[in-house]
């Protein structure tokens, strides 16, 4: 099942007179994988902050399916199924891969569902499915402390998947990764996006190419170009402000 679509309509964010986002409109379809690129200061982080409710737009609206997120607080937005992965992984070193994933899982609230959930071993099944999905099934019993940088990033993506989000926002996932880890991450995000929308902010253009997704280029808070990686890389406006530097 694919979740709701994300719509940003004419979103502006003004900090002390400075326009971090300027009339930005963007649609991410249900189940879509989208890469967002742009030079430093282009507004990528502000865009993610607006979607998660960390920053309120000065103008415009943000909608997720039928939900208007524009004035909603962060906790409610997260509860609607929007997960965010920041650049730095925040896994628990002393805990195993399995235990980290277990911590991220929320048990059902009502007692009967919770009992059935326990009797049917739902947690274990779910954790095993996610360790498989993130490629860490053989490391389930290892403490997070001994994982490589890439594996820690995948574990954190797994922790977000435990909550079954409809939209996952991922901030520069491959910074500091080896080529092989970068490839694994592209494949992982492509797989995840089959059942939920994924928005990835990234600098590494080879990685963006490997994602094979539609690319949005931001510049000075506005949408500069949109299309396949080849389309945007050949767009003269993009070459001028970003790739030609
Ligand atoms: P990116 O993630 O693309 O590098 P950002 O969204 O972080 O860009 O920043 C866009 C612009 O907004 C930058 O010029 C930045 O200095 C400014 N900005 C971001 N957050 C704030 C803030 N809280 N107060 C003032 N200016 C900010």
C-alpha cells in the first residue's frame, strides 16, 4: 500500500527579512523516491524543517494526503507517519542491532491488540523483516558499536522503518560512506520507496544518479529545475549556479 502524497504550495520562510524559501511548490507522489539537491544555503534543510513542523512557513501551505501540516506541531506530524533521518546516526552503541530496532517499535495501545501482538510474536517478525530489508540480518546480534559507518546509517533507517512511515525524509545519507556502502544505500532507498514516499537531500551526484529518481534542484529558496538527473545536469541554469562552480 502506498501512503499519501506530499504537496508544498507556494511555501515561503522568512528569517529576519531573509528568504530561506521563496514561493516553493513541490509535489511528491505516493510511493515516489525524490532527490533534492542544491548548493549550500539553497533551502534544502529549511524545506525538510517545514515538512516536519520544525519551522513554520511564513506563507503557503504544506499538505500530506488530506492533512494540512501548515500549522500542525512536530509530534502530530510525526504521528501521521512522517519520519526523518538526520545526517548523524543516533543509534545506541551498547545495544545490538536487534535491540535498537526493538526500541524503535511502538506496541499497540489498547490491551487486547497488545496481547495479540505479543502472542503472535509480531515484534520479532517485524524486526526480522526490517533487518533483512536493511541488509543487516547477519549482524542482528552484534552491538551497534562495532558496525561500520554505513551499517549504522542503515540501522537508523531501519529504526525509522519500524514505525512504518508513509513518508521518509533522509538528510545526506551517504556522506562519509565507501563506494560499496553508497551503492547499498541507493538500492535500499529504491526498495523502501516502493511502498512509501522517500525524499532524499544529497550532495553526491553519483549517488543521486544511482537513485534513478526525479531530481529537484533548489537555489536561493526556489525551485530552479526538476527532472531526471540528466535533464537537470544539462539545464543551463543549473550549470550556472551549481554544477559549473
Ligand atoms: P541548505 O540546507 O540548502 O544548505 P538551509 O535551508 O540550511 O540551506 O538554509 C537556507 C538559508 O537560510 C541559509 O542562507 C541559512 O543561513 C538561512 N537560515 C536557515 N535557518 C535559519 C535560521 N534559523 N535563522 C536565520 N537564517 C537561517
